[in-house]
C-alpha cells in the first residue's frame, strides 16, 4: 500500500510540475496561469471570488495576480451585473491573444489525451480522484 501511495503522489506531483513548467515558459506564475486558464476554458467573464474557491488560492493571492494581469493589459475588471461588490474578470484582446498562444495548445493537448479514454473511463477517473480528495480532506479534517 505504501508503494501505491508513493506512486500516486509522485504522479500528482509530476502533473503539477508539467503545468508549472508550461506556466514558467509562458512567463507566468502558477496563480496567473490558472486564472488565465480558467478564463480561457470558460469563454466568459468570471467572478473574481470564484478563483479562490475553484483553484484553492487565498483571496490575497488571487487579488495580487489579478491586479498584475490587469496592469499587464491581459484582463479587465468590472462589477458583475447587478452587484456593487462582486468583481467580474474578463480577458482583454491582449489576454485573448496571449491565451491563443499559450492556453489553446495546452487545452487541445489535454482534450486529445482525455479523448484516448472513453466517456465511461473519463467519468470513472474523475469520480475516483474526487473520492480520494474528499475522503483525504475529511480524514485530515481540512
């Protein structure tokens, strides 16, 4: 069992390293990378707070990354429709161009790789991973 645990965590770490190296190659921090990634795949503006929940980053980390991306002209902020508190984040033209160069090939590769599994295998894979994460967080009371 210990060897399986070690192998599982090595694979998870290796996957994270691949994304980290791609982000670095694109000149991004991991946080900036995942914000742009989420905006690219969602194809719509997103609420700033949602990045904290979805990607397990602190509010301060997300705010810092978004401010920097805004200063770089990659995205813009505005209040979400009907809200005076929630900020909406969207890609600018410069951000879209950047994502076309860096996110599009990555997402295409991810899709091609996942399509080597049939629908049932993809669902099982995600269900198993979700199960492991949920029960580990429960066991550790996190």
